[in-house]
């Protein structure tokens, strides 16, 4: 399967278990891999036959507005559901990086979902 890769999109979302941590948006990095067949797009050289990665990025930059999550696991799952529903890749992998523990570079979760997962 062909893939679109979005690496380290910087967003600001409210996420964290303590209420105080969720009170202010914090910097997160999102990385996504979207599986999609590019044969029609490459044959026609037309954006309509592929996934518009610019539109995906724009959507994710505002995804956290007026929302909050306790767990980055929940956030990653909701991002996957959104991308699958709105942009229709066959599968999406989502990684959320959070910079909350000063003794680490980051903590992260990575999930993979397909349209079949939500068809059940």
C-alpha cells in the first residue's frame, strides 16, 4: 500500500490527567501515516484522486479547539477516527508525542486503525 507521511506536526491541545495540566494547551507533536492507493492519482496527476495532506494538517491544527483529553491514548484514537472518516485512507497510524516528563525527550503513544475497525 502507498503511504502519505506527516511527520511531527506541532499542535497545541489540552491533555493530561490532572485538571491543572488540562487547563492550558500544551505543545504536542503528531505523526501520521495514511495508507492509500496512489495509482489513480499518479495516473491522472490530480489531487482529487489522493488524500490532500495539506487539508489533513489544517484539520489537525484545529482539532483540539474547545476539547480536552485526560489520556494521549484517547486523543490518538479520536484523531484516527477523524482522519478515517473525513479523508478516507485505508488505514492510519497516529503517534502523539508529549513533552511532560523533564527526564525524557518525550513520551508517546502510537496506534493504528483501519476503516474496517470502524465498520463493525
